[in-house]
C-alpha cells in the first residue's frame, strides 16, 4: 500500500486541500482522514504530497493519430 499525504485532491466539484489518499495496488482504498488511519495499521509506503495536486481515478484518454 501507498499513502500520499497532504496533497490537494481534485474532485469533480471541488478541491480538497491537505488530503490523504491510500492506494492498494491499482485501487484507491480511501480518500480523506480515514486514509491515514487505515495506513497506520499497515506498513504502507508514505509519499509527501504537500504542495502538489492529485486527481484520483483520472485517466488521460487523449492520443495522437496520423489521420
């Protein structure tokens, strides 16, 4: 598991400042205060996201074609 701490999380309708996100493999397990609490019970790798933006679940679908 990986815990990203203190990032500004971009949601569909708002930005949540100073928010934790817990990732388990390829899945988002928790966003918000509960993420840090869950991670405390594991040996999660911690990444300091302070001053960075994070958009969980965002998929970049753009591509370049030859037309």
